[in-house]
């Protein structure tokens, strides 16, 4: 059923409330001919041969973050750090440099506004379907609209990176295996991660934390499986449940087992559609390759410089916003290698 919904994108469309459009616009919410035209124009930008030219720029952003981490290390060779805000800054900096040619420091205002807008939107969505609510001139609505005029868009890999680090803390044996796979020398890091290194694809649980579900709505009556769906039904596709379904992933579905991705991703489960962290079908996330390339390079560089473990002060509280993020941060103890 999920396969059919995502393939028939001309029938099952994305539904974005008017209030959400104060945060999200562009290709991600376009439909029909408008989406097809913009997607066709944008697709060449995300081809691997174009993305590899961005690697030195991404590496510079990673080096800036790691330099700050090094300065926090004590004489004993370790330090406790909430890595979440640092990783958020990293991914924003990468977008600033690759898309706009500036650093995060220069574009700090736009990203501060974006984060505030995300938090305001979560509050506003509780009231979004009350008729006329978005026109009420209350503080929340006024702030949403004023922020909308100050900001642009951000794709981010921050959630992917932070949950991958948390999972590698919980499973140190995998952290060591990742380090052995990634330690390739400072001067050649950005050249070597272009290869088919499968480790990041193996981080199934880390990736699926990015977005727990997809939503669609059909604009005309259609038969879906055994059901006749009338027009205007709002459908949720629960990624987080599909990724843990024993029927498709086996008895160890809930176990952190990156080896299940030791071959190609499509062979990791009994059904190709079972892994859809970036969506699936014609409308699969156009930035998938960029996000994975950035995350893989950042992870490789972190593993070269540090070993890490969860701090006793870490509180595990995945919280759903635009993505799933650590509500209380990600306190990690870094050890310099």
C-alpha cells in the first residue's frame, strides 16, 4: 500500500496546512507540473559528480567544528560536551558555504530565525485546523509571519549525525568497527569517502530517527489494497514502525544490527519498500546523496580525532519536531585520540 501511495504521486499528494507554508515552501510542497518542472531543473545539481566538488567545502566546515572540540579537551585528554548544538551549527554552516558562499557566522541570523520558526510552528499546528485561527492577530501568528519574511530554507543532516553518535556510544563495538573502516588519513579524507563505503547506510536506526512518518492525501476516490478511499482522506505512512516490522526485517528487527546493510540497501529486508528514510518513488528526497555525503565525511573526521561515550548526564528523550531531535541535548564525553 505504501508503494502504491508513493508511486501514484499524482493522486496521493502532500498536504501542507497554510500555517506550515510559513516554514516550508518550494519543491518539497509543489505538486503536478510545477513540481515536475522544478525537480527536472534541480536534479543535475545533486548528481554525484557535482556533489564531489563540494567535499573540500564540507571538510572545512567539519574542521572548524573539530577545532572547537579540541580546545575543550582537558589536560587529561577528555571533555564532556553537548554535541547537539555543535552539529546543528555544522550542518547550517555546510548549507551556508555550499549554497550561498558564506559561513554560518555570517548567516547566523537566518538560521536563528529558522530554528525559532520551527519551534513556533510546532505550537501553531495544534490549532492549524480551527477555521480562521491563522488570521487571529495573536503573538504567535504575528511572530510566525514576521519570521517568514526574514528566512529561507534549510535541508539538514543534524538529526542523522547526532543519533548516529548516540548509537555508536551505546554500541562501542560498532564505533570501533566504524573507526577502522573510516580512518584513512587527514589529507585524503574527502577523496576517499566518495567510494561505496557501506557503513553510513548501515545506520538504520540513526537514519530513521530523521522523520518518523510521511503524510499524503488523495484528491479523488481510489482503491488502495482492499479499501475504497474516498477523496480527501489524510494518510500517515509510519516509517518508524515499518523500520521495526518483524515481517520484513526478521526476528532481530528491533536490534541494532548494521550488518544487515552489509550488501546493497535494497537487499536488507524482504521488501524493497521497507527502508524509506528519505521517502521512496519519484518524490524521494532530492537531497539524499548530499545529506549522506555530508554525514559520512563528518562522521569519518570525528572518528579520526575522538573516541566518545555517553555522559552520565545524558537523558534519552527523542522529541518530534520537524525532525526527531534530542530534547535535552546529547551530552557525550570525548576522548582525544
